């Protein structure tokens, strides 16, 4: 594979420096690094200063309800070779706390504020963890998977009658075409209106 | 002696005639439906031939268009805008989101029925309603005005407690000024 030369060099450099990191070259210009949660800060610092990944493109969060974990994903971009590193780590879901990276990138502040509001993760060191998009939100953060948005909507907002015989799109389409819904999609298909 | 009843009626007719031919709409887009307003106002559909035109401030406007879904945060601003408007004022619900929630019916942050929070004179269905539908909604509103049936503002004042109760249910932190109409 001639094309993945730069990516493999980057992966090698990372795994040489961080022995516990799981590095995989996902595809062209995409390297995924799985790290221990205490190694994220040194890794970001190393990638920014030594490997020229100067741009923090995004921080996102995934809720792994079954494993009782939150996954944080830091996307870093290198402008010279256009490679993007996704640095992933798991944090505890019960008491979600993590270190703020506003000292490295100012834009991290906004992502951390949003994650605090949507997932309830407390970023220590972020000085601006105030109300962001939601106003006067009470109760559990809405992007967590154990938050029942249908029930909340029915309790809070008035539901005008007339939607009772509304059909689920996926069930209707599969019935019409005679297909079967795959096992993985069944959880998300059937909903009590 | 002149007939009091008849005299009032003539004034009413003139008043509603003037009102229905100058509907000024607040330039305030709440959801995705606001994208249908520029084509409605500009040369192709030219809503100004019906006397419909934009207004910069709520205090000079007659019509408040709720264009699409309303987040709770936006609802707060919309209520404030509506209460600043001077009577006669009319509200038009635009798109299926204002009627029963539309495609955001299960969202945690958008209201499902607009007429629980503000008095709506005309609903336009569709997702999104095309400019033709918007203009037909405005013509319906003009019809209601000329018949004297567009009484949303009076309804709001009369049932203010009921509206406030519904509004306070979704806006827990009520820190808005009371307007003296």
C-alpha cells in the first residue's frame, strides 16, 4: 500500500511515543488512536507541538450506556499533509469528569460547554461552563441515551390528538416491499405513539 | 337622531378595509419556514400587491408569522415580541410544526401546539407551505379581518391567565417584563 505511507509513519511515531496507545490506520488520511484517559493531555500536547497537528477540529462524545462509559473523541488536523487524527478515550459515566483543554485550543471551550449541557460532563479547568444552548434546563441532560425524549415531550408539551394512527415509516416501508427489518434496527423501530 | 348601530358598522367597515389592505409582518423568522418568506415578498409572488410587507420592529407591525418549529428558547422571545406589538395584531401559524409538532413532535425542546401559548388566527398547513399557500393564508386572514372575526388579541387578553399558565409550564424561569397594552 503505497498510498498509506504518511499515515503509517504517523502511526509508528505515535506508538513509539505512547506504548499503551492502540493505533490503527482507518483509511487514507484517517488515523485512530485509542488512549487511556490520563494520556489524552500529553498526547494532544505532543501531537500539537511535535507532529504539527495544530488544528482541533472537533470534540465529540458517544454515550455507551451498556458499558457505562462515555467516549470522548478529539479530532486533530494537520494542515501540511491533511491527515486527521481521532484520539479516543473512555471516561466513567456515573461521575463524568474530564480535564479541560482550553489551554491548548481556545475553541475547545465551546465544545466542552456543549458537552456539559448535553451529556453532563464536567470539564475541570474550563472557566466558562455556563448555560449554552438550552435555557433553564432541569433534569438529566437530553443527549444521554437513558433520557426518554418521547415521554418528556408528552409530559411537557401538549400533544394534539390525531397522531394516534400515524405509522412508523420504517415498518410501513418494509411491510410494503415485503422486506424484514434487521435485528440491529428493531430496537429503534417500534415505538409506542 | 342617527342610528347608532349603523354608524358604528360603517366605521367598522372602513376600519377593517384599511386594516386588511396593510398587513405589516414582523421580520422575525423562527424556524426553517422563514426561507419561504423572501420568495413570497419578492417579484415572483409579490405579496405587496395584497398590502403585505415587512416591518422592522414589532411595535409597528400587525402580523406575527411563526415560521415553523418553535424551540422553548425561541418561544420566550416570541411571546415577548407578541406582547410588544400593538393591537390590532394577528398571529399566523406556519407549517405543520405549529399545528401538532410536525416532524419534531417527539423533540425535547420544541413545543407541539402553538395555540396553547399564543392566540393563532390562521394556520397554514404544509411542510413547508409554498409561497402560494402563504398568500392564501394571508387572504384568509384578510377575509377574517373584514368579517371582524380575527380577534386573537382580545382572546389573549381575556384568557391571559390560561395562556400564562401554559407558558410558565414550559418556561420555568420567567423573567420577562409586563407590557402595558
